[in-house]
C-alpha cells in the first residue's frame, strides 16, 4: 500500500511537470504530444495490413483491390514513421533548450536566495538534489512520460480489440504481468537500497580521486605520507562496491528467471485459447494474426507502463526536491522597503543594540549581548581569538544573517527595514574566504563591468597589482586560470588577494569597507605598504578591519575586542593599552616575537 501511496503522490507532480515545461517552451510540449500520438499509432498499420492480407487470401479478393488497400496501409505506416522520426529527431535539441532554461532559473534562484538559507545544511542538500533533477533526470522523466502515455493509448486500443475475441485473454495477460510487476517492485526496492550504498561509496572514491590528482593536495600527500592511506581507503570502498554489485546481479538474475517462467506460462494459455477458436472456425486467420499482434503489443506496453510507474516514483522524488527548492522565499529581500538615503558626504552611525546570534541548528550562541556604536568614516579594528565571532559580527552587519536577538541600527533605523539590495550596495568587502572567478582580470576587479576601465586601473594601483597586470600579454583582458583559456594566468596567493582588494576599492559607490584578514597572503613589504597607506586606500569610507596581526590595529581609530562572545573592550589603541586589560595582554604577547 505504501508503494501505491508513493506512486499516487508522484503522479501529483505530473501537472506541475508539464506546467513547468509549458511555461518554459510551449512548442516543446506540442512536439511531445505529436511524438506521443505517432508512437502509439506506429504498430497498427502493419498489423492491420497482415490481417487484411490473410483475410483477402481466404476470400480470394481481386488483386487490384488487394494491392490498393495494401499500398494505402503501407503509405499510412510510412507517414506515421516519418512523423515519429521527425519529432523524435528534434526532441533532444528542444529538451536541451528546456533543460538549459530551467537550469538558468535554478542558478538565479540559488544566487538570489538569502545567504542565511543557503548556509543551512538541509537547504544545501535540497539544492544539490534539485540541481541533480535538472541536470540528469528531467530529460529522462519527460521521455518516460512520452513512452508512458503512448503505451497507455496503444494498450487501451489493444484491450478493445481483444475484448471482442475473449476477455479471458486480457485476464491471463494482466494476471501474469501484474504478478511480474509486483515481483519487479520488490526487487527494485532491494536494488535501490544497494544503489544508495554504492553511490555513497562512489562519492568517497571520487573524493580520493580528486585529492590524488589535485596539485593543491600534492605537497601534503607527500610530506605527511597520506598517499598509501588514501589508496587503502579507496580500495576498501571499491571492494565493498564490487560485493554490492554482485548482490545486485543475483537479484537481477533471479528476477529474470522468474520473469521467463511467467512469460512462457502466459504464452501457453494464450495459444490454447486462440487455437481453440481457430479450430472451431470462430476466428479467421487474419483475426488470429491481429489477436497475436495485439497481445504482443498488450504485453509490451503493459510492461513499459509497469516499468515506467515503478521507476517514476523514484524520479518524482527529485522533482519534489526541485519544486521545494524553487518555492523557497528570500525573506531578507521582502522585509525592507526603506530607501537608503545616505551618500558619501553624509554622516551616519552604526549601532549594535544587545545583539545575540545563534547559527541555524546550533544550540549555543556565537555572539551574545553585543552593544557598541560606530560613527561614519571611523576605522574599526575587530580583535579576538580564533572562533571569537569576528567574521560573524561583520556578516550580521552586512545582513548575511539576521540577529537572533537585539537589533542593528543605521542612522537609527533597523537594517531589516532597509531595501535589501540597496543596503548591500553600501558594502565593499574582502572576505577571508574571498572568491575570484575564471574570467578576465578586469572583470574580476570591476565586478563584471560595473565600473569603467579608468576606475579599474586606479583600484589595481591602490592594491599594488597594476604593475603585474601590465606585464601580462593580455593585460586586463587576461583570464584568471586556464579553465577557459589556455593563455590564462595562475596568480600566487598574495597576487590573488591584491586583486580581491582591488575589487573592493573599485566599488566606488560603497560607504563601508570590510577587510577580513586582507593581508594574510601578502609578503611583509606588501603588507607594510597596505598598513602605511591604509587611510588613503579606504578614503572617506567607514571601515571594519579584521586581522590577527595586532600591529594593524594601530592604524584604526578604534579597536573592538571580542572575548567570550561579548564586547570585552572598545576604544583607541592608546586607550586600551593604558587600561592594561585583555587587549594589552594580546598585544604584548604578539609583540614579544618581534622584540
């Protein structure tokens, strides 16, 4: 019963599937309908031709009439074949077009969803399953429905023709096929469980393959002698998969043997019934051949229907994942309507009011009761040990997350009331885990053409990467990495960080700069240059600067010290050193290495 309920739920997605296809490409849906009809009708001109030929020979019809009818039936069969071939040939291209459009919609949804949603493990898994449906399963699902509906139509026609001979023919075939389908469903359930274990093991094997062939992992594999251990683990997973595949084969062989016995039993009963009618003179040879052809179609299409139904319930689960992902709502984009009426010349305040935050699914708070105020054009250094919550704090400020408790105010207005897109435009961040893209250097700095070339070059000069770029054959048109261009360039870690910094400087309309460990990959000379020119680089912007190197804090107006998830100290470098507190201790500990 559970299988039937599952199948019923799966078919509830049929209207959604074709509604989705219709909205994406109406012509494609028309092509599918035409292909379905031609597929269903394909066998019948030939079957009726054989019936007519036998009956014509028994009645000794004139050759002219016989030839004319045969030619008409042959032409009809040719026309149906040509129609089917035409729509069958254009379906793959149209399917690719539909898949491409839906995949683009999936990409847009992924990029527009709230960061807080995408950070949740459940949503990440849902996103993977939804993408899997579009990439690998949609085309197969559509084709299954073409086969299913065409099989249903041909099946119904076969039923009508067989009922006129003897309804017991249908009972024999259906009884045998239902028993076969029931056994198939049982075997599918066993194989499905085995497949899940095989797929899980394959993920591990693919991961080991990526590690073994990755130049980024090559040093660690050799230095820490991890190659042998990786190989042993991969071999263990492959050995387990071999055993699972053998078990699958045994299930398949057993199912095939049972199916062969059932098939021969059905044939015995069918030929017994039809032979009786022929010997009694109640059935002509033409009708006998038509009955045999219809029974063959009946069994073929019944088998296709049962196989499609059994497999579809699994495919529909992935369509359910896709629908669930696509209807997720970005709450952040819908809550605020307040316009951001702040320009570079305006003064504004940022205030955290008793802010606490707990990551989704976590029991403990990452930050607790944070309260402080930042004035426009101030440079704030955020200091604390690893895991203190420094990056979390700036993510809250940029509204990648909403506070669990408390509020963040800009000019006295809760940031949740601001229009989300406008609010994000205030920030120019360099994250600790910043990402550069496999496009040109200029596109990476200008955020894909959002700024003109003059501003791009000026930003590159500020970050210290302009000279390196001008030495490249394509200069600012040079691609990062060789992924899409053999002439692409692989920059060092420090050079990549300079490009990320340039992207921040290039966003000239931003009011607030956030630098999360912006010099971690820079050499001492480049880091010194950033510190020395810090105020010139930031300009009139408000800035938040996160760094484990406390010497950088001296260049900031104020230092926010986080300890035990709370604000421990807040003031200038001189003020905090005079207090002889937690910051003073951290600074002296780090300074001792250089004294």
